[in-house]
C-alpha cells in the first residue's frame, strides 16, 4: 500500500513537472481532475485484480456471471441420448437438432456410453449446449475426415471442416467426453493429412475430464475464451493450435510423434490481441521429440507453468516456423516447470524464463476472465 501511494505521488510529480505549462493553463482544472480520476481508477482496478489473484477462486460469485448465462442456468433442461434407444434420442445430432434457434436455456445433453460415429457442428444460434458423459464410461464421438479430402461440393474440406465435432456457439460445456479423429498420422512433409478431433470457435467454453485423440491438428483451439481442466490431449504435430485465449489446468499432453513434432501452434497475429495458451500444473510425455510450440502467428504466445516435461521436449524448446523475424515478437515463457525436458540450458535465446511478476497474468483462470462465465463445478 505504502509503495503504491509513493509511486502515485511520484508519477504525479513527474506529470506536473513535465507537462507544458501552457496546456495546463488550458482548462487546467478539468484536465487535472480527469487525470486524477483516471489514475485513481487505474489504481483501483489494479488493487482489485491483485485481490482476485490472491483469492484464486474464479467461481465463488454467482452475481459476477454474465446475465444471459445466469438466466440459462436457472432454466436448465435435459435430454438424453442412448445408443440402445432407451433415451430421448439415439444420435447426438438429433438431440442438437431438437434445440430451437436463439436458444436461451442451458440444454444438458446427457450421453450414454458407446462409440458415436457422427460428424457434429453446433451452429452459432445454439448457445448454452452441454455434453455430459458418464464419468465411469465416457462416450466417444469419432470420425476420420482429413483436410485434404473432398467435401460435398467438390472442394477440399480444409482443416476447419475436418473436425469430428465443431462448435460455433457460446457457453459450450463438455464433461466426461472423448473426441476423436482416427485418420492416419500423415507422413512428415505431406500435406492435407491434418485431421481435427474438436474445433472450438465459440466464446466462453469449458471442458472438464475430456479426452482429445488425433495426430496432426487434434484440438483446434480456434478463437474465444476457453478453459480446459483435467483433460487428455494426444497428437503428433501442432496438436493444440489456433488463436484462442485459453487456460489449460491439470492437463495431460501426450505426444505420439514418430520423429519430431510440436505441441502447440498458437496463432496470435497482432500484439494487441489478447490471445494465447497458458498451461499450468500439466504433464508432457510420450514418443518422439517435440517443441513446446511453433510460431504460427507473428505474436504467438504460449506459457507453461508448474508443468512436468519429460525428456521428449527438445532442448531448444521453441521453433520460429522458419521465420526469423518472429523471434522478436513471439512470447514464449516457462515458469517453475520440472522434469528433464524443462532444462533451460539449451533453450533458444528468445525463450523466456519468467519471473514471479511476469508469470502472474498466466497462472490462474483470470487469464480467460473466468469470473464472468466459468460455472462452479458443483453446478453440474
Ligand atoms: C434469431 O435471432 C436473430 C437475430 O436476433 C433473428 O434475426 C432471427 O429471426 C431469430 N430466429 C428465430 C428462429 O427466432
Ligand atoms: C473412415 O471411417 C469409415 C466409417 O465411418 C470407414 O468406412 C473408412 O474405412 C474409414 N477410413 C479410414 C481411412 O480409416
Ligand atoms: C473429473 O474427474 C475427477 C476424477 O478424476 C472427479 O473428481 C471430478 O469430479 C470430475 N469432474 C467433473 C466435473 O465431473
Ligand atoms: C492490430 O489490431 C488493432 C486492433 O484490432 C488494429 O487497430 C491494428 O491495426 C492491428 N495492427 C496490425 C499490425 O495489424
Ligand atoms: C541441463 O542440460 C545441460 C546441458 O545439456 C547439462 O549440462 C545440465 O547438467 C542439465 N541440468 C540438469 C539440472 O539436468
């Protein structure tokens, strides 16, 4: 507190002494007032952020949640999907089709165990969808489409449309689900073999106890705010990619690379975009060797904290995608990681070992503004 007051006074003095007198005399009182209130506002914002950081809990405060989300949760409805016909629907698609456009309620789709061969897209007009699987026996949604494959209209599907499950709507939730793309791992250097298991393009989505299986491009973390907890993510090349702003907590990252792969390909393209992947308390293991990330975007941003890195992580750690200029603009950080792969001795010179202060913004779900949309886990 004392130091805050001191720095406030310090800036006040600097400001007054460097600001040209002429412009001060121009409507000086109102300008000065504006400046003081701006400064006080900033100070208060900082203090409350610090308190939030300390309390750590993103979801203690129901009132802080977005209003439309609170309404949706209060008017929750449930439908069931069972392969054997004992539920409301046999296919997940049919359950989704039953949801009206411009839906305002939370729709919990409770999905029984089994293998669902379905290609699913949830349209933007259907927010508040939840996939709820059985914790003991989670259902699997499977597909094998690839980017190079021809679609209906004689055009290549491309990476976006290869997804087994694609979500365009906001406030999506998945618990105890497996998402899979079983297309074969493409040989190094070939094109069109990318095969997405899940694409999340909706804002404010959360995944708990979910698994994502694929090889190249498994999890398309396309855009928006996302939260992943206790998830398993398997792949070979760029298997967590996109320009989402996402927080991954207690996740298990499993490489099936035969030679060399990369875990992430984060696509932040502009320094002013608040996009990036933050991993914490996670584990990286598996086959081959992997980069922690490749710079798909000029301002690619990825941070790992408190994460165990097995020996498959390449000593250099990070890759500039063959574009040297990106080394100046990417933000690749590590903080308090452990294991043989976390040895920083061989890291590229443009990777960062973060200080306590540098790491702070990336250590909690406040990185994705969780307070406004992440539900308490006991809600489901
Ligand atoms: C849904 O909302 C959009 C935009 O508000 C509106 O144009 C459309 O008619 C609505 N559709 C239905 C089926 O209510
Ligand atoms: C893809 O899956 C379909 C069944 O859904 C199957 O008939 C086909 O053989 C599979 N293709 C490959 C390459 O695995
Ligand atoms: C996820 O699984 C863990 C056990 O691994 C369990 O304790 C937790 O309640 C599950 N989370 C949800 C949201 O079901
Ligand atoms: C970055 O994004 C901001 C806001 O969208 C935009 O004004 C600016 O022109 C962008 N800069 C570049 C280099 O694209
Ligand atoms: C880190 O790697 C360097 C170079 O390979 C090696 O000399 C050093 O012993 C390693 N440190 C630890 C703690 O394993």
